[in-house]
């Protein structure tokens, strides 16, 4: 599963992975993940967990951008 996800991530064009559009993509994927886990677990996710997820997405995007320079 991790390998397939990594291959998918590498296949995304660089312009989408980096920059403002990449950040929006990360936010969207995080929101989809949170909603999907909420549906699978049949539980409610409060706003604190959503904010934590967004902060993790920002940190991952920043680390990717810093590692490329």
C-alpha cells in the first residue's frame, strides 16, 4: 500500500506538488482523508483534529520543499 501511494505521489507533476497549488492539493487530500476515516469509523471528528491534520499537511509540504532546495 505504501509503495503504491509513493508511486502515485511521484507521478504527480512537480508543479502541482510544489508551490501554492501543491499546498491546496495537500489540504484537499487531508480533508478527504479525515472525512473518509470519519465515515469508516462512524465517529465524529471535532475541529481540533481537523486543525491538527492541516498543520501536519503544512509541515509535510514544508519539509518536501526544503529537502528539494
